[in-house]
C-alpha cells in the first residue's frame, strides 16, 4: 500500500515546479535543435562519394549527430555535402539542387576536388564549389576518410550553435 508520505507517492506526483523549468535563450534552443538534426543532401560526384556512403554505414555511426537520414530530395535537406569533382556540366545541376533547398542551409565541400578542383586543372573542371555556392566547412583529403567527414559535421554543428537564429524568425511585417 502506498501512503502519501512514501517515496513512491512523491515520485508519482511532483508538486514542485522549480525543478522542472529550464531557462535558456531562444537562439540557443533553436540552434541546438538545428545542429542536432542535420539532414544531408549527398551530392556524390566522384570517388569521395564512396567515403560519404561509408560514413552512413554502421561502423562510423553518423546517427550520433542526427544526420543518418540522407535525403535525396532537396526540399527535405538542409546540408549539402558536395563530394568529388565538379565539372562545369554538372555545376548547373548542383546549383539547381542548392537553390531548391529551403533555408537555413549549409554546405560541406568534401575532398580536394570539391574544395579546389583537386589535381584537375582543366577547362572542364570547376576549381572549387565555393565559386558556385557558399561553403561552410571544407574537408581536406583525396579522398577524405569517413572520420574526416564526421569531424566536418562536428565543425558545422559548432558553427550552427553560434548563429543568431531568432533574428531571422522575428521579421517585421513590412519586410516580409
């Protein structure tokens, strides 16, 4: 039998409000939610895409960061991971997918080719995806290991946590 003074009755009904309230800034709460629920749009264009796929495997456990859901629809993604050689012919498709992604959105350039054109100094290869879209995190390597992509995701999370998110939500009616 449970009496009103027993520990079980106290655990079942907590009348103290003080212990159940968390104070934080709106920016911190929004950025915490955004940084821990990244939905990548994989833009695998060459050999770096194999390492991108390996990152999604169980050995590297990318789900620790809330990024295990690779979305192949730009309208459901917020992080584009460009991995591999971007040719001028493919650049238009990359730009179109980037434009279809809703904001806020971020970009990770994975590998030497996506970051700077790599070893290809040719008329057909874009010398870095940052000439086309803004890049938030660069990952070096040819190809970079899955651990490097995980480190890049953690850098992106730290960057997102420092953003001012509430200002974008509080837009005056005449500015909308």
